[in-house]
C-alpha cells in the first residue's frame, strides 16, 4: 500500500469515518462540545508568532511531554505550543495542567480534507510526534508543506515491529518523513532504525522526567477516610482476563487478611459494567468509583472505573501489580507507580516496557510473579511486612529517577529544527497534498 492508495481509500471512506466518529460520540468517547475539532475545524484562533505542534495519542503521552513543553516555553518567549491528542480524558487533564502559551486541540481524523483544514489553520513551524501513533495523511501533508518533523520518545514494541516488517513499503516512507527520531530505549532505537527511520538516537525516556501524577486532595482525603485502616493492594491498568485472576488472589488472601480491600483499576474505564458483573458472579461485594458508592465493611473489591484518576489510585495503596503483565499484553509503564512510593509486582509479560521493568527488578523495587499462586504469596509477604514494602518502594523510586536530564538532551537535539524568529518567513496556506 502506498501513500496514494491510502489517501484514496480514506477519501472514499469519508462518510464511513464520519459515521464511526459519531458512533463514538454516542458512546461518550468523543467530546460533544468540541466534536468539530476531530473534523479539522479549529476551536481557537492561531496565536501570532511561532507555533510548535506536539502530538501524543492519549494521557500517557501528553503527560510525559509536559516537562519538554514547559522548558520550550521558558526558553522562547515568542513561542506557543499546540498540543493535540485523541481522547476525552487527555483533553480534560490538559485543561488543568497546560502552562500559559500552550493550548490543546483534538487531533483531526486522518481524512485528507480534515487534515487540510487543520494544517491550513494552525500552520505549525515544527511538529513533534510523541511515542508511536503514526497517521499517514497527517504526516504526508505536514511534510509536503515544508514543516520540519521529529519523533520524540519514540516507541516501537516487538509486536508492532514484526507487523511493520511485513509492510516496509508503508512504514519506511512514514518514518523517513521525520528529520530524526529520538527513541525512548535502546531496543526501540534498534527496531526503528531497522524499519528505516533517519538519524535514530537514544537519549533516555522522557517519562522519567515527568512529575508525579496529580490528585485532588479532597478526593484523596475522602477515599482514604472510607478505606480507614484496612489492608489493601492495587492492581493498576488491568486488561480483560486479569480481573478474574485478581479476584481469585483476593479470595486466597482474605483467609489470612480478613479485612483486605483489593483495588482494581482497569486500563479502560468503560469496561466497568463488564468487570462488575464478572466479579459479582464470583460472589464478591464490589463498590464502583464511577457510581460514587461508599465502601462498606463487607466490600471486597473497590473498582476504580473512573478516567484520569491514576494519581489518586496510586496514593491509596503502596503494593501495586502492573496490569497487562499477567496476560500477553506486554504490561504498562511502571514509572508513574514508582514515583508514588509503590512496591511493584510484575507478571511474566512486561515486554512493552522491558528497559523500565529490568531497571526496577535490578534495583530490588520490583519482583516478577508467574501466576495466581505466586502473586498470592508475594502480596501476602508485603501485606505482612511494612518495612519490606518501604524498602522496595524506595528502590523503585530511585530507579525511576536516573538523574539524567532527558529534557535537556532532547532540547539540544531539537535546537537546529527550532525556527529562528529573526529569519522566519511567513508561511502561506499551502494546499499541497489536498
């Protein structure tokens, strides 16, 4: 498949794409007040002067890039940042956390006309793509307008690598549209270079520079008061199949710790109904965060089926299992939990975050468990030994902060691409690629 074929197909499928977006809107997955942004219509005027466009898919990406955004704005008084993402949760979080001279828009759907509207309005001077989301029309049209592009904190999992190797005619032109690619790990750098990316380097993981996740102190106080002194542990960012396993772990542990409260936070909050039904069928009393229900003495599971509150959940328990690792999903990033005083447990499948997991394990801040029985044993050990929890939590926190200024290293490599206002020429509304 070439760019031309892809562009033609997405043009022909325009009505179907619009239908899909409206279906997502009906499901609550799109923002009704800002829906037109997904069709390329701007929700705000373009600021005067330099606009650096930063794109990240969802919550993790946009949070990780905040330190870089803040440093760019500190160094360049006339610069504005346009941050795009595709999820309602990321937009809501950024509304509270973006600094002055930075604004958020939803990324347009990858339809040629929608992309053209977006680029005609915003006319970015530089485009930075965070991690791994690659939209062919958006990349092609941006490059055709002469906008410099770079990938930062780029990620290419082993699974994605094997898939893309079968499509070299599509992935190679996409990657080579970027002037350079800064990978988030050495293995990622190797895979991206093999697929054809230009000027690949590894400077460290930008997520290691991110501050701890924020929390509303009133919510934290209220939930902690509900939990009282009950022993508890957290299964964070779980995926289908894992919640049943965690429920089985709870049933074993409660024989030793009768007041135990198990907190489960699914990766996708919209699975709340499904998870609640599955666990209720096992006879476990469940309380759901999304329904505002209060914890009772007999509550076994506190289901954190709310969006954008991982900063709250990580502060509720200092024994944390990283979800996505008990099944062959590849795990979730452990750095956010490590920054909030957690002793970490990983299942056998952390292959999406190999570097981070290895550092945590080597430091003594994390332990790998092989399945339900092993998880029961390790959680029981930690629930019985507060000193061991503290030791592991400190080791994990130290491993999460490697002391390397990743932001400064990335800024140094970005410097040649940053527009010089003294030499900058006005950019017209090129319609190349339309």
